[in-house]
């Protein structure tokens, strides 16, 4: 028979809810075809990322523009999913969107309840991120532009990129390497800070 002393020091029962972070925020990772969305989610995720990639077929090569990404062999057909803990009690759930126009019917569902978005850009194909920028601007969803610095890509000045994309002056533009966890984490922290400022300003308006 267990003593009262041992009962007093027994660990409290835990439940699945105890493992959940105090605050979990939904973040989208968007951008053009082949810009590095799947790579970014996979690099920063602390869990095994969920991917919905399929091999590119000869039929899709007539639809998907492979200019600048000729070595790409797969494409996301639904979404990527990952999770990262920014600090104790704060986790981000990452949803990578498909880049091709024919999968845009998924975007509204993915964007529901999102705090904000990362728009990945490639300076070699900067025009490919215009639709993502337009999508989030029209819906009032806070976003940052993360310029994925591919090997051999020209390092444009941040100010020039903001001008080329016709961004609002307070929209952050950040240089990053989607393959590096620390680099991706800095982008996500910048987004959370930017979105928090915008939401606070809207509450006071």
C-alpha cells in the first residue's frame, strides 16, 4: 500500500493537451513555382514535414515554366506542413502553398485563420511572386518578402526589390537562404513581429 508521502510526490497525470504550446500561430509560405517553399518548410521544421510532392511529367512541362529551375523534378500539389517552436509557449504551424495557378483553389482554405505569410522570391524570376503579393495585399493578410539567395543569383538591394514589387513602405524584405534553418527562422520571427505590429495598429484604429 502506497504511503501518503509517496502519493504527495507522485507526478501529476498528463494529457495530450499538456504537450500543446500555449500559443500556436498559422503561417503560410507562398511564392512562385520552384522558389524554395518546400525547402524552407523542411529546413526549419522540428517535426518530420508533411509533403505532397509529385514527379513532374512530360505533360506538365508544357504547363509549368521551368525557366531558371530546369533541374526541378517534383512539384507540390496540395501543401507542405511543418512546425517550429520560436520560444517556449509559442509555436508556428507552417503551410507551404502550391506555386502553380491551377492549384490556387486551395489557397483560400489554407489562408483561413493565418496570422500572416512569407512570400519567397527569386531575383532571377521576381515576377513569379507578383500573384502571391497581390493575393495577400487584397485580403489584408500581413506578409514579408524573403528573397531566396540562390547560388549565382544577383544580390539586388533590398530597396530595389521592394520598389520592383511595388510593396508598401513598411513591408519587410529580407535576404535568406531557404536551406538554412537559422536563416529561415529569422524570416519567421520577422513575420511574427511585423504581423503583431499591424494587428496592434488595427486594434487601435
